C-alpha cells in the first residue's frame, strides 16, 4: 500500500539525484591512473620464473628497473622501509640483498668485513635484511637525547613562602659510524642544539668529541674534558628499541668522572677510550680529581631523527613535560 505522503519527483530531478549519489560513493582518484587499473604481483627477487611480463603501470613504464635500482641504492635504510610500502613491485625490488648489505657494512664497519660475514652466517641465516632488523646498532641519522630534571630551592621572601625551581637539562649524543661521537650537556632545546652537533662546532658551543665501542647491545664511551685539570667522562649504555630494528632507546647504566695525568693525554683528538680501558670504576690518575660515580641524571636516551627535531615533544616547556617518560 502506497503512502499517502509520497511525492511525485519529476524525471529530470530524479536523474540528477542519482548522479549526485553515484559521485558521493565513487571518489575520483586521479593518481590511480599512474599505476593502471590492474597491477599483477611481480615475481620476487631471485625467482626462477622466466615468463615475460609487461607491467601496465605508467610509472613503471616511464622508470626502468635499472634507474629504479639506482634510486633505491641512494636511499637510507629507513627510507627504503617506507618505499617498500608503495607497491608490490617496489617491495620485491627492495628485498634485493645488495641494498641491505651496503647498509650493514656501513653500520658495523668497526667490526670489519670478515667479522660481519661470520656473524651474518652464524646468527642471521645469511640474510642481510634480517641482520639489519635484529642486530643492535647505533643510529647515525639523528640525536640521542636524555632529559633530566631536579629540584632547586629558591630564595625565601618575607619568611612566608619557600619557593622551589624545577631545573631541566639535556644530554645530547650524536654517533658516527667511524667510532666517534659528539656529546653536549645543555639546557637548550633539541631544535637549537642540532645546529652545532657537527664536526665544525666551535669551543663556544661546548661540544666535546669522544670514542665509543659497540659489543652486542652494550656501548662503552669516553669523553675528555680539557682544562687545567683534565677530566674523563666514562659511560656505559645499553641499546634497545620500541620495535624491531628501531634502536631508538639507550639506557644509561653507569656514568663515572675521573682525572687523568697530563702525560697520558696528548690532545683532545686522542682516543681517550683506549687510555681508560681497563680502569676500575673508582680509579683516577689525578689526586686533585677524584673518581665519582654519579647516581643522578641517568634518564634513558630517546632517539630523535634529524627530520623531527623541530616537532619533537622534547621542545616543549618544563611545565608541559613534568610527566614525560622515555619508555
């Protein structure tokens, strides 16, 4: 039984209404034309299949495989991971072990080529990509930042109030594949410090250079503070990650400062880690500078990539970061 309130819609208006409904449900996506209507899966790298296949995607017809491989060879490993999410052909192309072998040999160049090949075969089933994801390594595409706070008593006014101040400071570390690293202790934000964390930093920037060694997930590092009484800053770190292959966290296991004699140090560029190797925790070679094992300021380091230093949460003021946890 038809409703008494049914309205008669003119044919012209009904046709226009249907057209608008179709446009609402079918979204126009012009970028899909680059990849064709049907993109069949590409045979993975190393496949024995010899069946010829013509890729209908326009972007793959305009970009030869040789040129695509050259583009991928110039990408960082983390950019390769993002590019693998574009399409199936790119994912299978990026699985080529050539890309991951060069990244692994550069990341663990301190171990040597022969040692890296031994570790590859014994632990990671001869897969360079698996080695990159599972083997601990220091990241060189950003800064490791440790945020520390402490309470300092203020000046009492009129004996009525006892104010306190929350003091916030940061430890910054930038690693290099060659076994060197840069260290800076400052109250400045990460977006301001990143400008001077390079080899061209001046003495006014208070950026110190040191050496480190990596053994499994443990890092031994040392920095020399020059001056009238040279002081060695020794740290032990442990690498970890929030996801597989991230290596975006470092736990500060110990921090010791001790003195060195003048005849042990020839200059700030000397390998100070080799000088203090084998020292005890409470050992010092300068009676004026006692060995001190610090128990405060040992918050975990968080990795901040260079492209995220401007938007990182570590740039927020102290009152908005009281409950910041590295994780």
